């Protein structure tokens, strides 16, 4: 899997917007102005949100991901060479978590998933 594949997955979500807010080659994906996936500029990882700190810790202990630098403890960094199905699942889960946390009015303005 590559950054391009991650970007294609992210771009397919309703309301997904790309930016590089810090410069230097980050791929930052947002919905409703909130990040749901972030590909590092230097390290070959994509950071995604999990539903809890406990889930993130479990995934880190299982070797699926690692701590996502500069992010809350409920985020993990997945290697870009991870299984595509796993990446797609984790990115989709992150998108849904962030989307569901948006104000109802913002959610109503997004196409269904």
C-alpha cells in the first residue's frame, strides 16, 4: 500500500478534504474541519483515530500500529505497507468516529456513507 492508495481511500469519503497544513508533505484528511487521517511527511505511516485509548493501546500491543506522534492517545499510526484491508478498515472507522462527532447540522450536509 502507498500514500496514493491511502489518499484514494480518504478522498472517497463524503465531505473529505485534503490539505498540507504544516507544509513539508503531510497528507492531512479532514471532514467537517476535523482530521480523520494524517500521513506523515517523513515516516511511512498514516495516523487514524480509534474509539478509545484502550483500543489504541490494544492495537499497539498487538503490533498492528504504533503510537501516533503529536496526536491524542486514542490515535495510532499504521505502517503504509500494512494489509490494505486493515488500512481501509481503520481509516473508515476513523472517518466514522470523526464524522459522528460533528454537529448534527454538519452531518446532515454530508452525503451518506
